[in-house]
């Protein structure tokens, strides 16, 4: 039996799609148990419908605080008996209410090479800073903003890019590959966190 994955997304959902594809192609041993979104018009919902994946819309305004919203998310995760939580372009803050019970089971994809350019618009920050190489990072979620232990990264040359949009476009396929690889690894072994360092042990 494979792992049960929850994906949290606020928009387009192309990283969500990369996990769907990884499952279809037999690379990931598991299933997407649920999509959770805070936006009722997120394109990710269409992808869930096309693939028969249950989804829940949890708009921020239906909760009194971000902590209560996180408790709402936690209830959905429990209902679907989720092993791994993937933040794929989820634009809400994850709080202690969710981090503590799912420690080292929540991962996020960030469109820059952390610890450089955390927070919003990682691609724009990298472009404006003038770095020649950027990329993407999949990391565990902890209490900080994009500060958790790093699981996997891909470096991308961006020196030829002429806008922040071009940077985002160039990095995106690397995000998809990195995300698929990490989720596949999760399904076939375990990541061990030792301080800030993460190593992988495949199942024998
Ligand atoms: C990606 O660039 C991701 O790194 C960032 O938000 C974007 C989401 O894209 N956190 P998508 O919704 O997966 O297409």
C-alpha cells in the first residue's frame, strides 16, 4: 500500500499536476488523498476534478484566525488519513497547530535556492539581485518562513533571462522534477532529519 498524500495549493497547481503525473507513471507509490485550497477558483480544483481527487475549499474568511484555519486543515488531513502534506503554491501561513502534529511530514517547494530569497516572489528577488544561478528547493516546513531543513535542490542558470517572469518560467520545470523526485522518494523510503541535515534511506 502506498502513501496517502495531501496537496495544498492556492492557484494554478502545476506542481500538484507533477505529483498526479508521477503517480500515473508509477514513479510515486501512493495516491493523492485530498487537495486542499483556500481559493474557490483555483485552477488546481479543475485538475482534482479531472483526476477524481477529493478536494476541500477552506477560504480564509471562514475562520476567525490563521490558527483556526490551520486547525480546519488539520481536521481534513486527519479525516483523509494523510501521511505526507505537500505545500505547492499554498499562499497561507502554516502555524504550530499544523506543524507540531505533522513535523517532518510537511514539505514545501520554494522557487529559489534557499536560504537565498525566502518569502514571496523568490524568482523576482533573484532576478533583481542579479544572481547568475538560482533554482528551486524542497524543504520541510518549520516555524520560520522557508527556513526548514532542505531535502532537495536544483540549480538553474538565469543569466540569460530578461525578466522575473522569464526566470519563473525557466525554473518551473525544475520545480516539477524536484517535487516528483522527493515525493517518489518519500513513498519508497524515508528522509531522516539530523539537525539541519536531511539524508535519505531507501526501503530495502
Ligand atoms: C511555484 O513557483 C512554487 O514554487 C511557488 O508557487 C508557484 C506555484 O505554482 N511556491 P503552481 O501552482 O504549482 O503551478
